C-alpha cells in the first residue's frame, strides 16, 4: 500500500475527495482479499434470512479489515472473523433496523412531498389559471425529487457507518452500533452527504452497466417469453457481479469515515500507531 490515507491531524476532518480517494486506495491495495469476501457475501445473499445475516456480517468484516489497515494494525481474514462471526445476528439486526428506518423515512418524505406538491399546485392554479397545467408538473417533480434526494441522503449519512462500530469495537450490540453511528455523525451529516454523492458518482458506471441496463432492456420484453427469462437470468448474474465489484469500495469508505469521525471526536483515544514512512506522502 502506498500513500498516507490518514489525516495530517486527527482533529482536522478529511475533505470529501480525500475520503473517497482513501477508499479507492484501500480497495486497489487489497482487491484480492476484499473481492473474495464480496463474492462469498453475494453467494450467501441468495439464501433467505441466514444468508442475509452472513452477507451483513461479511460487509462488517471488510470494514474491519479496512479499518485495521488504516490504523496500521492489519488483521488476517481468519483473525477478523473470530470477532465478526459471534455477532452474526447483531449484524443482521443492524441491517434490518437501518433498512426499516430508511423505508420509514422514505414514506414520511413522500407524504410530506405530496402535501407540499398539492399546495404548490393550488398556488399555481390560482396564479396562472390554465397555464398551470404546463408549469406545475415540472415544479412539483423538482420539489419531490429534491426532497427525496436530500432527505434520504441526509438520513443515510447518519446511519452509513452503522455496522462499523459493531465490527470494530468491543462490548457493543447491534442497537448500540446504530446509535453510535447516529452519535458520531451528528455534526458531519452534510459533509457525509457529499461523500455519499461523490462515491455514488464513482460507482455509477459499474452499477449502471451491470445493474440498470439489463433491467431497462428487460422492461421492453414480453413477460413470460423465452427471451424474457433469458435476459432475466442474465440480469441477476450481472447485478451480482456489480454488487461484488462495488461492495468492497463502500465498506472501505465506511471504515475511512468511521476513523475520521472517531479521531476528530475522540482524539487520541484511538491510540493510533505511527504510520510507516511511505504512508506519509499521501
């Protein structure tokens, strides 16, 4: 690994670009290890419940491995697994709780957006009369899109590292790990939103090509036909490949964010080792 992926001062937050660059550097430096774990995770995800729990646990495992590299205390997969495996169902609880919370936020934002859009529509009708039919739908779509994007990414920013404390810290359960994420991110949500959006842009070529393009093509086919099921099967395979490729990047990104947030809020409580000489030029 080359380049220092730490901050020059533990009290200075990493910039958005630095967080993403550090995650990319980790991903590239440990591609073989992280990729193998991502493949295993995506094979497990095909099995309901227990397989989903394994997927969540392996996600945490990758973040733990990345965190160990960041603090210059690397672990083997076997050593990290001894910490992760006993917490299997706690990782499942974290994933379920965050997923349910995001769904609840989406529903509330959709209701709020619908109400706001209704009021905006009434205002345009009174102000523009028949011309409102042309202008109002565009304005309403912009309002709904902006509200959902900003709202969902803000709340996601508060829970983005929810599994990392469980993967890294001792004497913590799933619920406490989610609460820990909320606490650590409370002063940095807008910056983390920027990180999430940039990271999304970095991964969108892979996700778009492997996840979205087959799905769009599938929508144009006749359901139940032979070609439909062929493309459907191919879309599942390409979606799994896309997930395998981007999963290690996102888990490394979460480890970088976690270290950044903890070092700023808790300073030397992390007891970081002195980085090797060749790490200091990043």
